[in-house]
């Protein structure tokens, strides 16, 4: 896990870390993207923050590879018991009934994303339709730093 | 077209309702009944989409009739249309399976909207009834709604579906649902109609 944990997370809170990822992604892809944080941001268990950050990175990679989007927004919603991360784009979308197969050479990797979230008692929802953009939504328990495992 | 069954023990009320719906070709009155027991027989014969049900009637009351309609497998949505808005009337009717609860004297336009909404399976409560329900739900030390929950509830109150609300906020429907569930819990309600009514009642949402 250590190798996957970006240096930014060691010092910055999750919203800032995501913001940093987003800025870099925007510069490389040329697509404007914004992060909206709702609720009261607070430190969560490192495993949870790391998983959300990775989800953001992978969802953004998918947008860049497949979506041809004009608008991308990440929404990090801190609620009482859960935190959700939504990555929504207005791009090409795809047919949920015929989902693209994960592959090593730039597939969507949605199954891997879901597995990673399941490991921290989270869940992943994908909403999409051809021509209607895609929303990837991760929902994880809001376990604060320092909580007994 | 929405097929209606009118159940009321007063012929003059049935006539009034029949006349009201006769003037609008979205609706068709398929039958009438003077009490709950008759309602079950007529409902079986005409298979209405929506039943307008009075509560206090001889032979079989409205709540029992609603329960029996369910038991006999009727697909009809039941809209209670009654004079009474006391707790002891409202809650049992909703528990028995009523889709909506309106008071007699509800203006024509509102009644038509309510029937159409009930037909779609949406909950319908007249403001007086919603207020009544809120009274029994309001308890101290409720957590306040978050800014985002209010935003979601405002969009829902404006008639947006979860999908449309998600589109407006540019988030997923899944997250819209999560916000709504939290709002329901905080307001002590179980569905979106009650949540919207409750939020208006508490002054959390404006009236325009």
C-alpha cells in the first residue's frame, strides 16, 4: 500500500490531496475539472483516504481515456456516517448492460476499483448511458483517525 | 386515462366528485360505492386505477376497505378524501396502504394533481395533514440538515427526480439518495413526500 500512497497524503488533508491530483490531471488532459467538498472535512483512517484518492485517480484516468468530456467535477461529501466521492463527467458514457471489459492496456478497471472499496467496507456505484456522461460514486464509512480498528 | 372509483356514503359528495372529473378527459369515473364493502365489490368489477376513499362510512370503514383492497390484490392506488385530519384517522389510513390523504374541500386543480400523482405511485399529503403528521414527529434534539441536504431537498421539492437532482448538482444519483436518506432520518420521515412536507413545515424550505 505504501507505494500507492502519494506523498501529498502524508502532509495534506484528503481534499487538498485530491485537489492536487485534479490540477495535474487538468493540465495534462486539457479538461477543466473542479473539486467540490460538502459537509465538514475531517481526517479519516489512512486506508480510507488512500482508497478514495486512488478511486479519484482511476476514475479520472478513465475519463481522460474514454469519455471525451468537456466538464468534470469531483464531489467529496462528508456526512455523519459515510463519505462519498463522486466523479462525474459529461462525456461519451457507455452502456451499463454491456460494460466494457477491464484490461491491462487502458480498460476501465471498474472491478478492481470496486474490490478495493469493498475491502474497506465501501461500495462503488456506476451510472452511465451512451451519450449521457458517467458518474462514478464511491461510498466509504467515515471512520475518523485514531478510531480503534 | 385514469379510471376512478369514488367511495363515499353521501350521494351528494359522490355526485359532486363525479361532476368534477367528468369535465376533464384525463379521468373517467368507472364506478361508485356507498361504503367499504360495496367498494370491494365494485373495485373487483371495474379494476380502477385510483380509488377516492372516504373514511367514516357505515358497514365497512375506509381503513378496513383499504386493507381489504390490498388483500384482494387490487392494483388501485388509494387516495383518502375525507373531512378528518386527526392523528387517529391519518396514520391508520397510511399504514393500511393509502397512497395519499386529502381533505374534502381541496380545490379542483389540486385534487386533479393529487389523483395524477397517486396514479404514478407518489405519496400525496395535503398541507394540513402533513402539518398534523409533523406535529407528532417533531421532537427535540434533532440534528440539523446539512447545507447539501437542504440543497437536495429543495430540488426535490421543486419536483425534480433523483436523476434530475443529480444532474443539477452534477453528482451521482447514488449520492443524492444517500443525502435524502440522511434527511429523512433527521426529519423523522420515511419518504420524499413526507420529507418535503416536513421541511416546509419546519420553515427549512421557502414557500415559493
